[in-house]
C-alpha cells in the first residue's frame, strides 16, 4: 500500500481498526496515551510514537479514534495540525459533536490540511468481522482519497456531503436510537416478565419478526438475560454520547423528549454504581422501577 | 377442508384474513356489523349471517377480529358462547387486554367451549403476502386444532403457553415498541433535518445497517417523507393500544415512561386533527416541536 498512516488512539475500537489496517498492508505509526497498549501492534510491525507530534507525517494521513471532544482538541494542537500541513488529511473517527468537527476543520484549513468526519458504527467484534459502517462528511477530494483505506475494514461507507459536521449528527442520532432501543426493550421485556412471560420468549418472537435487526438481536439478547458483562462499550460513554446528542439538539432547537428520558436513565445507572457495566445496563432501570 | 369456520369482523385486517381462508378452501360463515362489507366474500362463496348468533356453529370454530375489548364483550354474549358450546373454539385475534381474554376465557369454560388468544402482527398488505405473525396462548389441545388454520395465512406462530392472556401481553408490548420506534425516528430524523441532512439520507443509512428490520424500513419510509396517507392503521387505534399497554402495565406494577411519552404524542396528534391519518403520524410531534 502506498499510503503511510498515522494512527492516534488505541482504545476498544482503535485497536482492532489499527490491527486491521496493518493486516491490509498499510505502514502504521501508532500513538496511544498509555504507550504499553501499542506493544501488540509493534510486534505486527507498527512504529510506535512517544508523542502525537512524532506520529504525524507531513502531507500524510492521520486517523484518530479518541475518547471525546476534549481529547481530540487537546491532541490536535495548532502545532500538530501545522505539521500535518499541506495535502495532509485527518480522518476523525471519534463520536464527537458536529461543532467540534467544524472548529477543527477550520484549524486544519488554516494549515492547508483537510479534516474529514468519519465516525464508525461498530462494536469491537464488528470491526474484527468487517461488518461496521462509517458515516463520512467533508471535502470531496479528501473523501475520495481516504475511502479505499476505510473500505478495508468496514462494510459500508455512507456519504453525507461536504458539511463536515453532518456525519457526526448522523452518528449521534444513531447512537440515540440504539440507547432508545435498549430502554424500549427494557420496558417491554419487564412488562412481559411481570405478566409471567419469559424475557427470552418475547425477545425471540420480536427479534425474529418485526425487529429482526442487529441492534435488537444483539442488544436484545443482553437485555433478555439482564447480564451486562463483558463490556464492549462502557455505560458512562453512553451518557457522554446522549449528552452530545442533546447538546446538538439544543443548538439546533430540536426538543427530544425520548432522548431526555434516556439521559436520565444513564444518570440513574451511574448513581446505582453501574458505571463499569456495558451501556446495555441502561435497560435495568425499567426492571428496577418495577421492583424486580 | 373439514373445518367450517365462523368469522366475525371484516375490518381492514379481518377482510384479507377471511378472504385468504376462503381461498384456502375453508367454508366460511361471515358476520360484520355493516353487512354490506361482506358482499365481496359472498361472491367468493361465503355465507353471510345477519347476527353473530346466526354465524355460530355449535362445537365449531369461530374467529373474531374486532375493534376493541368492548366490541368483543358485546358480541360474545352468554347466549353466543352457549351456542358455540362443547368442543367449540373461539380464536380471538383482536388486540385487547389480557384481562378481557381471561374473563372471556372463563365464560367459554362455563359452556365447555375454549377461548384461544391469537393476536396478529400484520398490516393488511402483510396478510395478503402471508408474512404476518401470530402470538398464541391458551389450552394446548385447542391450539393444536387451530394452528393448521392459522398457518394458511401467516408466516410464524409463536406459542406463549397456557395462560390465555400471555399472547395479548406480547402483542401490546410489541405494539408499544412499534409506536416507540415511530417517536424515535421522528426525533432522530428531525435532528438530522434541522442540521441540514436529508431525512431520506439518514433513513437509508440506518435502515440498511443497524436498523435493517421491517418496522424501521417500512415505517421509516413514511416518517422520512412525513406523509401519513394512505391509512393502514388509523391513529386513534394506536392510542387505544397504548392505553391498553399502560393499563396492563399499571395492573402489573410496571412503570413505562417511554409508553407514557408515546401516549401523550397520540393524544396531541388527535388534538391537532390527525385522527384520520395513519398512526405513523405520531412522529409528526417531534417535527412540530422543532418548529418545522
């Protein structure tokens, strides 16, 4: 592969993406705040950078998969973006606000680099199976240059045009819908359980028929069993995302009462000490309320 | 076919079911409050009864597809159930409360008849395509006798055991989930629209990936277009169903905050004169609130 790629952020999602890129033949320079997490990738042939600045290749491609808006803003300092510079492209895959994308995009423009939003819908196992999906938005030429790279590890790429924040909005709307599906199943399965019907029974019926979609089949299994470990996406990250959804909604004057309800469920789950569970544990609120 | 069937209720759903049974070779005696609606079935060979009592065959099978609990209780008077009598089976397909099913089941038992709950998940076009699904509960022997009849016009039959109200609970939980999906898409698509993203674009992305299920694909198309005609299921029937869900929830001590939100959306839609639209118009509430 001709493209050399800098890769920043080796969390639950970043790690399998980086690994997939190395396996596809890309030369990766990786950076992670906790450097030891990069070791398995070094064994596969990745260079490991001590600082973000050291990872950046002038005019090259950098992919970031970071925890939140603050981490992205901190790591992509003026100096880092200046080094990326003319012809450089930043593929920003984190789930962040469209506002942060717009601001970062402007900074990149000042230094003649290009910022592309490319948030991904995938749990770690979906990355490994190459069945994730990416929403993308930003400069047309930059998107065309990076799509072949993204295509090596996802199933679908959905283009939402040139406004750089658009893909972030779709990602936040989608994450809201996943969280709302958890609450929906929590309430429905609890209603069934309190009426003597097994949670597994109603889960099977609904997810084989009307709700035969990955979100309901995968998360529904978890909600039916009411067991929220192992953790693929920690519950506080769900609160972070719904807060971003509601901030974006407020900024664009969109009341979202269902999202408000979800937000309160996340806050309550954390109050009950569920911050180390998978975000599916949001659904426990309905069971708690019913005295189960 | 050896079974002669009485069929009560030729509404949007009852009509295609009755037609399908005739086409499968069953001898039907049909009754409908507005008798003229039976005429197309008479042409196909159905007998038309002037009163429910006249349609009943002692020891036979009667299928009811009626508007609500009150209609079912009124039509299945003591006299009608007495005529159905020993060996008779009533397949009750209406969306009603589990409580009404339990009470009617007891009345049937007094007269040595059997009441089976068999609510159906299907819009009229799904009945015609034989892709609907039935939840069933009640007496084991009666269910075995009627399943071959039901199998002629649905794709799946899901058995929820002997407690006669169980299938009704699953149906109400499922209808709640459909209505909640409408609200969810209403909020998500409105957030997209107010951020310059086409409703059609976010609809296509989400329903080809995470939400690739019939409910989201079919209703999502309608929510994306914001056009709620033609009507397959009138909006006030949605309010009727969510009221039944919340009544059942209250009876079993299950708070359902998402269902409360849905109920208020239905009430508001009726207040705004949308009672002649399809129940998908529930999703307009989110657009209204955002000033669209």
